[in-house]
């Protein structure tokens, strides 16, 4: 599927509508999921589309499948998943490219939402992870330092305090973030922290 500008506008409008245009409180099953209840209540009538994806997903692969089915196949969770798989198979060039695609999509989508911190967090985590591929690709230390100097890594403290890789933090945050609670609520949730330890 070719990603066009009109597609990005449409997709970001769906996400924005899901998360913010309704101005509704998060649904109970989603809040229960954040609390670590794996079988949340079945009253999902008030849940947004993205909350339903989170509630129905029991693990990362299922989340990606549900997200792709309910929204679109070429999305930032899809590219994050491809990067995870590529890195696992030591295909670092592919991981770098997939992360670059994810960063582009996240920038387009999150720039349309009023919550700038969320977009900064996701793109920063993805950039930190993407740039960690450079030494594996034979880039010189000097080049890596020059590239890293361009980015504000305000979120590196999260990596150090959680004792988790940027890829793991990013995967767990995306998996549990339905965009209807604050980012700090997602990052402090039991579900997110349990996911980091899986």
C-alpha cells in the first residue's frame, strides 16, 4: 500500500477523532486493562475504537493485528513491529528503515493532536532506538555522535529508570496507549510496567 498525504490526513483524523474529538472519559474496560486486569468487563459500548483495540489485545502481535484490521495496515505500530522482527533477525538496515518510516508516520499523526508531549515521547523513543542501529551498520563513532547531538533525548531517563530498551518501552507504550488518558497515566500503569518485565 502506498502511503499518500491524503491517507495520512485521513488516518490522523481518525486517530484525533477517536482520542480527542469525543471529549469523553476513558471507558471502564480500558481503565481496567491499564490496571492490569486481563479480562476487563465486557461493557465496551462507550469505548473508542482505539480503546477497543487495546482492550481486545492480549499481547503485542494481537495488538498489531487488531490495529491493522481496525485502522490501516501501514501504520506506526506495524512499522514498529517490523523493526522489532528485523532487529531480532539482526537485519539492522531493515530495522533502521522501518523505524524511519514509523517516525515519519508518528510525526504526521501526532502533530495533529493537541498533546505535543505524547508525540515528542514516541518520536524520541523511536529516534533513540533507530540511532542505536547505526553502530551495528558500521557507522563511525564520530558520525553517531554527530547524529545524536541533533536530538533532544529528554526521555533517556525513562530508559535508565525502567532498565528497558527503547524498543521495549516504545512497544509497551503503544500497546497500552489509547490516547484517552495522559501519557504519564499510561507510563505509570500496571499494564505498561508489567509489559516491560515480560
